[in-house]
C-alpha cells in the first residue's frame, strides 16, 4: 500500500509471507509523485490485521491521492482472497489513482462511499462481484482510465460513464489458479458492453485470443483507437454491424471516429481485414499481427468502382508484424502498396535477417515501383515481438497512439 504507482516488485506490496519490516511504510499523501525511497513495505500478514488497519487509519495518510494495495499470492491453488481492509476505503474522497491487486473487494459498500476525484483505476486479480464493480464505477464521476486484469466474479461488464476515456481489459489471470476465488468458480470476464460512454477514446481488449468472448459497442461516439481484435472474440457488435470470429456478418454501421485499428489476423486474411476497413472509413493507422496458422490465398482485387474511403483518402500508416515474405504475406501487403493512395509509411517486421538479397526480392514481389502513393516509405525490420497485446499505455493519455513504438 503506497502513495505510488502500481507495484513492480515485492517491496512495493503488502505480502502475506516474508520478513517483517521493522519500520512502518512512508507515505507521501499530498503528491502524486512517489518519494525517492520506496513508500511501501513488505511484511508477513498473518495475525497482523490490526497493525495493517492501524497504519491505514494513520493521520499521516490524510488526503492520500494515490493508493497501491496488493497481497502477495501465497500459492497457485489459492482458494480465498484476503479481503481489502475496510479502512482502505476511507481514502475514497481524495484518491486520484487506485491500484488493487490479489484481494477481495467487499460486496456491500456504504451508501456514502464515493470516489469524486478518482481518475485512474486498476483492478488486477481482484475477487469482486458484478454488483460491486458496477457500483464502484457509478461512484467515479471523474474516472478517465480503467484497467481490468484477470479479475474474478464479473462475467458481464456494462460501461456507463460520462468521463471514461480509456478502457483496457483481459480476463485471464496468471500466477495462480482461477478455478475458484471466493466462490467465483470460473467467473472470469466474458462480455463487455459499452452502453453509454460519450468520452471513450480507447477500447483495448488486451490478449484477445485469451480474453472476452463478446464485445458490444452501443454508444461511444468519440472512439478513436480499438484493438487488438482477433477471432478469439467470437462476437463483436459495433452498433448494428456484427463480426463473428473476425468475419463480417452484417456491415450496416460505419464508425467514422475510429482512426487507429489493431488486428490479430490468421493468415493474414485480407478479406477479413478489408471488411474492417469498410467499417472504419476514416481509419489512418492500421496495425496487423499476422498469425501464419492458416494458408490464405489473398487474391482479392481492389475495385475502384466500389472504393473503400480510408484506402482512397485517409490510411497513412500500415504496420505488419510476423511478416515472413511468404506468398500470403506478400499478397496481403501488396494490396496496400498498390491501392492505399494516402499511404506515407509501411513497416514490415518479422524474424528474418533482412539481408540484401532477401530485401531485393521482397521489393520486386511487392511491386514497390507501382506504389499508389508516391510519398510512401517502406521499412523492413527484424523484431522478436510478434503481436500488439499487453499494451502498457491504458492510463497514459498523453500518448496519441499507444501502439506506435516511435512515440
């Protein structure tokens, strides 16, 4: 527990095991910036609930603005989460940043509990009921960013927030068994419904191949950044447009606000990607993680009599990860080379060594001399990062594009 950012090591957590610290933690209650020394401590939890409660009720913590609270998980088969001390909620009126991990959130909250200043909320491996999480969110009128990581007890999450700008989430939890925490057997996040989010700019389903099964966006008029999306999301509803495992079933709604899209595509599959381009006519940046598990013949030809608006006027950047120079890779990338008239940069990244002979062959096969945009620049890179999952910028709203590694 600390006036600091989320913990990165044992000394930034309240642990249940380990050496007891001889000194209580230091606190910096009036600033968001942590002091140079670690303002938290590690100590054995068993039998020390009273001491913990006493620290949390200390006058030194008056007007606390940041709280990071975590229990160290004792064993992988942990069946019960230690509850969040009720005294931790006394900081609700002044908190701006709240990080909770590996604990149980109370099912019942006092009616006076509100978080009027809270802007950043992270819940990681927290046992919490649907009623409780919806209750918390309804009491955060200033919340700007929300990150949910492997929690238990919430299968269907509804987002109704007038202030939320960024929302990142994934359902699986690593580090211990998800069989049953506090009686929430198998109750991991399965469905996210954006009911009313007038300020939402980023929708980030992190680890989509191992995450929620359904995402429904009903009202998010300012949504600009979406992804990664993959066929691990069995149902994706964008207004009345419906995708099933990345395949368009109904393309009746377009979302002109979306400027950045991240897709995890088997093959890659050009037909599936083009359907997404039709759904987002003002798209400017496209990130593709190619998964070469299927052999896809990307033979689709662009029909100028049935133009795609973003291909004609807006798409400026394309990044393809896991580019191996296979025929399906080449045909996929060539579609953008020959048709994207506003393209400024295209990055092809893979495990190849990119020697001169290989590069020359790729230039020829991609027909770069016939590029649709004379201003387009093409870069081949060697990278060991295969996808765009586990993005770490959910809370950093100063970054215009959280998937652009050059920023």
